[in-house]
């Protein structure tokens, strides 16, 4: 039983946070320098003697630490990285998660509904994305798209090397049958020797940095990632070059499709037929297809109406992949520490991630369609109940709510792009956008641009963010500084938000013109 003072502090904290939530509209996105300094100097670097106790600690958190946290998730006008907010239903669910503090990594259906609820959330997510649940039995939640990319490449590495071992030894075993000469059992070097493989390569176009990070972690190396894009179309696969690379001797391959590139939001494929061609090549050369769909997967909520057809086609064909990565804290608008991973081959995922010889973690044999203990499908042996906010937000708002949300985000991004395209001080990127019709066809949720004056361009992100009314990210494009707006918050309001953005940008131009 908790002490009454503990309960009083919990109530006080919730009341303070709810008050902060209600006052978040129009509040500065980032704390001021003085607030940050006050918080930093108040932090304890040695254990206090005597200890503060819960009442003083609560005061310290609410009065010193909380004011120095940014409002990236709370503000509709935070356009940095690709960071959504937290929907009201997801915030309620996350409170439940913290209160009950479940460890969901072992499926114990007679003790808790946690793993069953997480699997239900994954099934609902597959339904939202128009993917057949029975085809994606290898599914789990992760910390984010980076972790999901690690899972996808690890499963791909296991598959392509294991298949090479079987071909060399002329073993006829279907995927899922037990075999002990695998990467998971032998290790990467021994398995490559057994398979007569000298090189593992990852073929993709304009890859996200997390892909090279994942390649390093799974032991194939960052230099194994090769950009096989066309010279005149940076995201499209050069199919002739891709096939030449796939046909290299003593080489095993993973093909990664970018479903929503991080700087432009553009797609590597433009229709089912494009993915089908890659699928055929991968089957011919025994390669694995992984899709990095951190935010692009949600384009599957759209339809083929003229307004959205081009974006919708960019997400067609995901069902042909072997594995898919997605992020929850982007367009799904659930709290950070949530990504998702879907794999067609659940037994393969278990070969990679299982906990062997741990009887206390064993829940018995697993039927093909049964819920698997998440610790045998992913990296962690213990983690929080991160799937509950996903479950809550999906049943609260459904397909209609999320489709409306995405429509508002796209329309705002396109209106921002039109403003920048027609403004003499700015250059809309990429250069392939040469007329207004391109904006209404190509722009998804990301707007890439730069100032035409180099001096202004070098300081543009800093000047915009100093307003504290909006926040954007800096990046580089073709070796030069650029700026990026990512519209991903559930509160996006095209009319209201565009006025705010225009006001900030015009203010920046006035200050720069006057030498401020």
C-alpha cells in the first residue's frame, strides 16, 4: 500500500501536467535559455544527503525540470525530424502503461492480457495498412524504425546465407524447417564459409542513415550498402545495375526499398508493377526484400483519386516484401519508444532472436498462428507495454480518423510548398519540382527548401527556430545546406498553420533585410 503522500504527489503531478497540456496552444516550442540554465544548474550530480523524499522530488520535477522540456510533441507547429505528437487516446493509454508496468516479452495469457493486447494492436495496424494479417505472423513492436531496420536486415542476412548453405550442400529444406547450419547457430563468419560467400551486399536507393547503422550492427558493414539509383532519378532503381549486382558471384543480397525518403518524402517505387519487378529479381537471385516504410507505409490509407493517386501508388506492393519497418511516433502519433516490424517468415525471425536454453522463458510449443513471446521475435528480453497506446489510438479514431488526419497533413505540406515555390526568396527542392502541378502530385508530408541568398540560407534554420512559434530541421541537399518541414502532428490545421508559418518566414526575411 502506498503512503497517502505518494498518492497526493501523483495527483499533484497529473494536475500540473494536465494544466500544462491545456495551455500548450501558442506556447513557445522550446524553453528559453534562462529556463534551461535554471534546470541544468538545479540537477543533482551527487546523491542528496539526506534524500529529498517524494514531495520535494515532485516539486523539483514540476518546477525545475518540466519547464525546461520542449513541446515538440505538444505543438502542432513542430516540424522537426519526422515527429508526430501523441493523440489524446494514446496519451491516456500511456498513463495506463506506466501505472501497471507490464513486461510483455513472454506470452503468459493466463496471467495477463498484455501480449494478447499487443498482438491485437499489431493486427489492427495491419488492417489499417491494408495488409493481410495471416501473411505477417512475424510481427512485433520495437523502439522505433532503426530497431525495426536491424530486425529486417538480420532476418534478411539469416535467410540469404542459410539458403546459400543449403544450395551448396544440396539440402532440400523448406523455410521454417529446423536446420542447425545457420547464421544464428554458427555465427556470420563460419556461416559465410559454409555458404562459400565472400560478400553480403545491401542494394537500395538514397538510403536512410539508420540502414548503414543497422548494417554495421548485424556485421555486414556500412560499406555493404550500395546506392543503385538512376542518375537522373535519385530514388528509382536502376534495374540493369541492380541485376548486375545481384548476379555477382559468391555474394548474397538484400534489397531495401525506401517507402518515403527522409529529405523529400518521395518514394522509390511508383506502383505494384515496380515492386513486382524487384520481387522477380530477388526470387531469381535468392535475395531478400526489406521495405523501410517508417512513415511512407501510411500512404496506404489514401486512395487513387487525382489528389492522392501518385502518393498512394508509392506505397503499393508492400505486400510483396519479406519484411517491413515502420515508426509509431511519426504518423501514427503515439509516444516515443514505438516502432513496428512485420515479417512474412515467423520461424526465421525466431531462428535469429530466440532465447535458447532458458527454460524459465519457455511457454511451450508454438502453433503457426499462435501469439509468440515477443522476446523471440525481437531484440529485447524486457521492455514496457508499448503496444497499448497503438491499440487505444486505433480503436479511438479508426481508419476514418487517420485518413482525415493524413489528408490534413498532406494538404498543409502542399500549401507550404506552393507558398515557397511562388516566393522569390526561396527555392523549393528537389529540382524536379518545376511547376505547381508537380507539388500537387509529388509532395507527401515533407517540404524541402532553401533560401536563394547564401548568407540567409546558412542561418535560415536558426532564425526560424528562434521565433519559438515553429520548429524545422536543417539538412543538406546535393552538398548544400537546406531546410526541411515535416508535417506529422495529428493537430495539423492547413488554414491556421499556414498563416503561422508565413508570419514567421516573413518576419525572418524582414529581420535579415534590416541586418538584424
